[in-house]
C-alpha cells in the first residue's frame, strides 16, 4: 500500500502538467501520482502515458471521458491505494522542502500507528505578475507539529478558510463521508473540503508553505469573468454545501467544528452573491435572492445569523443600486488586500 495518493486532474493540460508532476516525483515509491486525463483534446493523454512509462509504479495514467474537475477527483479517489489522499491541480505544484517534511511526518505516523484524519499545511498564491506572494497560513489558529482535535482549534475569521490546497485527508475518511463530487461542475473544491469535515476527529498541522496555487490564466476557473459566466455552477455547489450542512447536523458534537463549517458556508454564499451582483443581470440577482430564500426555508436560524449578524451577510444584501455598489466596493477592497482571483 502506498503512503500517499496524489490525484492530478488534467484537461487540456499539455503546457503545464509536466511541471506539476515533476514537483511530485521526489516522493518516490512512497507516493502514487494518479494523472486523470479528463477527455483532453490536446497532447495531455500522450504526456500522461509517457510519464507512466518513465516512472512505473509511481505514475499511473487514467483516461476517461470528460466529467469535469469533480468527476476527475472522483476517479482519482476511486483508484487511490494510498493511506492518504491529496489533489494537486495540473497547473499548480508543490514545494520540495515542505513536501519532504510532510512525507517524513506521514511515515512516522504510520510507524507509530497514529494516523490523523486530516493533515493541514499552508499554500501560496502564485499570482502571475504579482510582486508579493500571499501566503495563507494557519499558525494563529491551529497548534503546529502536534496532534489536536476541534476543541483545540480557534474559530477562523471570514478571510481565512481551509481550501483543497491546504488539506491531505486520510483516504478512509473521504470514503466514509460518502464523498462524490458533481460531474461537469467547477468550484467543487469547496465541497471536497466541506463534506468530510464532520468525520474528522484528529488533525495535525505542519506550518510549511507546501502548495503553490497558480493564478493568472485568463481561462482559469477563479478568473472573475469566468466565475460570472459559470455562476450557475457556483450556485449549484453552494446549494450542495447548504444541503450537506443540514444532513451533517447529527454528526456535530463540537461547537468549534460547527462554527467553522458555518463560517465556510457563509463565505461561499457571499462569493456566490457578490458574483451575482457584479454580473449586473436581473437573472443572476433573482438567483441570488432565491439562494438566500432557500437557506431561510431550510434553516431559518442559520439564515438570520448569516443575513443579520455577520458583516458578510449584511454586506451582500444591502438594498438597491447604491447598496450593491457598496457591496462591490467592500469585495474589491478585500480582494486587493488578500490577492485572490
């Protein structure tokens, strides 16, 4: 059995996927790199096959009809044999020294028969053209280099939340949670992190800048114009997260876990809302109102908390054109400070 399975979803990734895979190869025989070619129309399949031939027992090329990012992650998880599971997007890469630290810890965890359900580390926004790289780290909120539970976690502020880039799950935890991401849908990264959280009992945080998150391609899913064009998918994921939170209710035995999951949902709901506002179309504004109404119908107390007791909820629901302009201004200021998109 492998120590770590790393899924690399690829769609028309010929120009950058090899850089990603090369950054993962130093893991050697402890890892399996699952290149999931998601129906690419360029040379992705050939590159994947070549890398598998060059690195037998480490790289596996898996080919499928196009199912989107979520479908590719599902395929990677279905084929994973590792004790732990990580997703690295094909235009991203990892830092070598941090990678060594993580693999060293995982080996020790196996030897001591003390496997965390979730391993966390930092990620870096590798934003094209940016003079200063923003590092998203958690040292103020998670105890470093020790096992801990949700009781030891401080509530995360609205500007800090756990992304797919931050996490390495124990594979068994992902499977126990019943995780199956929707196909042909972007922004499922959030659901990947969100749904398994109630099944996580023990955590470990390594304060190292492991994941390098590239931002800058015009066709990238987090490009603002692309996000607006795919708002239907953003709304779909947000609805699934609301539904997931409702279904997970009986699993909540920790107040901090519940608080952090609610905060995460509030952030994603706010992102969906601000993109609808920025689009300026009546259709998207109606969809935004419908989304908030669905939350109100499903969980009135949570709706009231988000809508009237959090700055994000208040800012995303200011009335009229002037209110919407203020919402956009608040978003733009936050965007400039934290360098996302």
